[in-house]
C-alpha cells in the first residue's frame, strides 16, 4: 500500500485547510485509515481514525474542529481542519492499517501544516 498525502500549507489562526491522502496498491485490504501528527520536539500523536465500516475516532482536543472522512470510491481519506490554532502546527502523516495475513501499518510521507500570523 502506498499513501500520498497533500494539502498542507501555511494558514493564519482561525483559518482552514483540508488534507487529502490517496491510497494505492492492495487497497481492498485496508481496514483503517487516519491521520497522525508530529509537532517539533514532540512525539507523533493520533489525530483521527476512520475504519472501513465503523465509527470515527478523534483525539478529544480536536473534536468539533477537525473532521475525518473517507471516499472509498477514490481510495482517499480527508482531514478537514477548521478554526486552526498555532498549536496545530505539525507535520501531518497519513496512516493505514492493512490486514492481508497479519496486520501491518503504512505511513504517508507527511505534509507540513503551519499556523502562523
């Protein structure tokens, strides 16, 4: 599975961005897609997950401002980020959990989101 993320950039506080992540390869085996992020000097952390047939999962601090969605026809997962804050600045990584015989994690290349005035 290959993951290609896009949509990052520079935005002012209060602004919005939409990240996209297109999956290719053994996409029929993808169970979960989602987003993680890593801010400078910090560990990578969960942002949101969306299983193929279940409920979305968000980190509590982002509920109401970030929305994850998935277009199975396009094999793409999106992250709509609204009311962005300075502390949302990070590299955002697309994530996929794939199970063929055993579960395996895949990561996209990361896309930089910078919130700055």
